[in-house]
C-alpha cells in the first residue's frame, strides 16, 4: 500500500456559483442516476451501523443539501429501500420542535430535543449511526418508507449546516465521550454504553483508513476486540497531524496532503425469498457479510392477520437437502410484526443454498437455489463523482 499525494483542484465551479447565488442547480437525469448510485451504497440493507462508513454519508448529504428540497426528494424517492430513512434523518431538520419518526426501538428515551434524529447523530461534523445499539434486528416491523417521505415533506427542512468532520479524528472521539447522549446511555444501561462506544469506534476506524490503513477484513472486524483495533488507530493518530480534505472527502496528512488509498469494501447482493404464508408478508433474506460469513434473516409483517403457528425456515446445501446449514424460527402469534436472524454464519464461498419453509413442521414452500456470492459493481469513489 502506498501513499498518494494530490494537488487540490477547484471543482464544481458551476455548483459553487449557483449555491452562492442562492439558486439550487438543476439536476440532469444523468446526475440523478449518479447520485442514486452513491445513495444505494452508503448504507447496508440491514439498516445496522456495523458496516456504516460516515465519509460516504458526508458526501451524499452535502450534495443533496446543495439542491432544493424537491431535488433532494427526487433523488431519494426513486427507490423504496428502507435505507433511505437513514439518509433522511441526517439530511433534514424537523420543524417546530417535532421529533423525527423513529424505527421500532427500545431506546426512545435517547431521542430528545437535543437528539431529535436519534439513532442518527452528528458529532464534530461526523455523521454517526447508532442503530441498533446492542442487537441485530429492528425488533419489530419498520413502517413503509413512504410514510417517512410524507413526514419529511410536511415537517422537515433541509439542514443548513454541511457535514464537515473535524480535522482531528481524536477530537471526534473525545466529543463523543463527553457528549450528554453518551452520558444518558451510561446512566440507563452500562451494557448499552459499551455497545454504543464500539459502534462509534467501528465507524471511526473505517473513516480514518486513509491515515491508518485498515488492518482487518470483515471477518476480523466481526470477531476481534474492536477496542484493540481502535487503540492501534489512536496510536497512529496521536503521532500524525491530519486534516479533512473537503475536495477529496477523506482524511489526509496535514503537512503534505498525502494519504493511503481507501480499501474498497465488497458489497454483496442480498438474496431474498418470499415465504408463502397466507395472510401475512414474510421474507427470508440471505446476505453475505464477508468471504466467510453469511447473515440470514426472517421477517414477518402481519398487520391484524389471523395468528398462525410457528414458521421455520431450514437452510440446506442445494446439493444435499439433508445437510442443514442453519434454521430460523418465528412464532406466528404476533399480529404486527417480528423478525429473527443469525449472526455471522460461517459458509464457504461458492456454496449454493436452498431454503425450505415449514409451518408447524409441515413443508409449505421451497426456494430456488440461492447463490449469495454475487457482488454489486464497485461504485466510483465519492470524490470522483462529476457533480458539475
């Protein structure tokens, strides 16, 4: 891995002049598609913070802020995936003291006038995502994305403060340590405090990999003590003066602008299968987290549907249905929604799977062969997008 040097170039002259004049630049269809590609990649399909990289959120929020509200909504509304909710929480300020609508969370006590967008918080200009503090699923059904779009149209205004990370990443960490939000979490539950600290550390480790090259892959991050990884990053940052380069949207060395090229993270396509259960919406998902590990999730939404028995999905080797890889079980007694998932299931690349659904142990459906190894095309670096 080698250090790169760059010459700061003044970019986006047309955009800058339009913003200076108070007019949002018009969006071409190509620019909408370009922005949507970045939007598609900045949050993972699980809506969890573990793989969230704040610098990508900085890029997309600041670009959307330069548009008017209509233009920003135009970019976001072309997709229905629920990760748009995360972007909207960072992009909009609620009007009149309203609190942002929340996911189903057991931590609403942290969503106050000081933190109306929780679990999205901004610390020293860095967007930090804290969902979920200690778990993996939403703990219940997530309202349709359309409800969030409608709420933000009526109650939200584009934030006027661009996201501009502090030049010293250690100042970001210290601001988190001293924050009233962290103190309120500590007062409520010390275990949740440890989880929150770990989520912040994981996100900062990703963000500073242009100064402290990442020494882990996803397998390592899921299993090694994150505090140790963060301690090694801190040792580098304590001996290296840094600054945030707004043109490149990364941290660089303050003396000469040099940096390590960020290591792209592979993004695997999620495999989804609708489980055939009458009267409810049930999805089974397979998502590869890394070269070695999968995550399986089963979710049902059954608003006022009749109660059914226990739903079980068996995941088997496509070549040998007797070889069970894993199974997930949901109680059918819920009348709103629920979910269940595995954590980091080991599985070799290239293995094809089948999913078999059972209701009270009677087979009700069988998936086609599932291949969880497909990778989404790597997008351009955010700083390379031609927003002019």
